[in-house]
């Protein structure tokens, strides 16, 4: 079971094809556990955090169990990166990068975190997994998204609760054919939706392990810890790549999608919470403090940009961009604005008995 006291880096995927959904497509934690036991592997333990990883043959990772991956040719890196990447933004005072260790697996293998439990992805995706949001949202012809997030350790209380900082790109109609992929940091108790390698089709290529703990995290009124994420569509292969702090982690092959095969139509950046306690005492979001508290106190999203049709990192269109907090008494957005580094905002809140 996952520890309730950690923050993790995650990728996520959602393909909503209601008429085609079959029981065999619903992932269970037993499936991955059984698969890992069957793989030839070398165990690597991160002594300082107590995490255990299996070094799995890169061609025997879960992605290649997908029937559409039978004849897939592995891509070790994108054909090119968006113009303007890596993005040279202004250095924020009192901010440091999170420490994400590369797992020393042998050549030809990738690290897979043990006991990275999963549950079925909820079908209500109308508010990003059916929870509550505090986000920047923009609509456009989108070929990628970029943002830097401060990393916190919000309090989650209930079994199955999730509090996450996430960036998503989406296309389609909610409840019908919506497709989305995302990346960010997450804190949860013991189960979670379709994240990381449990999402059939995500191909990991780097030595950075999805699901591993983030350390250190931001301190209230103290040192801020941040991570930068980039999701973009390779202009040649049309695959969607995930990059964390300038390092390619892996990709979703384009043939897994219908609507996202061409581009995305919406991108969102910020916080979301979801889980059994969402209706009565929802978990904290971000730092657990109101967005209005601002610098060094509230969680932030900075350097927010999208990738346009010219494969260029560019600012969000102000007329197509909004801020949204679906439960304002619990979670808020504040100080939304633009500067030379792109859009930015503070977001989050305490959750609990707010407005119920």
C-alpha cells in the first residue's frame, strides 16, 4: 500500500469511450503485481526513502501489453522539442528544484515502483475526475502545455482521497468521447485512478521512476520547492511526450487516441481533489492555505504556457483563458496575471467543513 505521508510525481490518462468500455479494460492493482512477479528483474532499493523498484526490460513494461502496441517501434526521445524549450524563465527567490533521483537500472531496463496501487478511473470526468478544482483553463488549438508548480504535502484523511497538482490537455465532449492526459504531483491514501504505468499504453523511456516520492517539499513561510512539467505532441510522430524538469520521461503513442491524435482543444493547470470525503470534509489542496495568502504561503502555478501549431511555446490567449474554483468556500484562485514568463496564479485551500 502507498504511504499516506508522501508526495509523488505522476502521469495520468483518460479515454472516455462510453459505448466501447469493457470489463477487461478496467485495471486492477492485482494485474500489475502479478505482471511484476513474472518479469525478470533486478531489485534496487532507495535506502534514504525505503522505496523499492524493479528494473524491468524496457520492452516488457506494461505499455506493451496493449493490443495496439504489438508492432510498435520504441521511441527513445522525441524527434524535436518545442521552440523555446528549455524555457529560460526568471529565477524565483527562495525557490529550489525538487530532488528526483534517477534509479540506477541497467541499460535496456526501466525502474518500476513496487506497490504502486491503482483503482478504476472514475467515469465522471466533467470536473477532472469528478472532484473539485482550482485551476487556470484555456481553450485553443493546443499542441502542448508547460508549467512550474510549487510542491506541497496537503493533508488527506479518507481512504481513497486524492489531492493533486496537475496539468492536463484534453479534447472531446465530457461523458461521450473526452480524451485527456496529464502530469503533476499527487498525495493519496492507498488507492488512486489510472496513473503512471498502470495506464495501458504509456511508454516509459527514462531512468526517472513514475510514482516515486518527491523530497523535499515546500515549507509554509519558508523555502519553496518546485517542479516544471512539459506535455507536448511530437510534430513528426504525433506521440504525446512527458518531460519533467527538462528530462524526457516517456510518451503516449498517438494511435491510442482519437480526438487527441490531432491536437488538444483545452489545457488546465492547478489543483484538484477527489475521493470519498469530497462531499462532506474534502482534503486540503496545495499548501492547505487560501490562495489569498500569496507568496510563501499558498501553492502556485507559474511559467504557464501552451505549445501552438508552429511548435512554439507561447502565452495563453487572454480572451480564451479563465480561472475557476468549483467550491470557492473551500478552494480559491488568486493573483491570476501574466508576466514575461507566462501566466501565473496562487491556488488551494484548507478543505474540511467549508461550506457544507
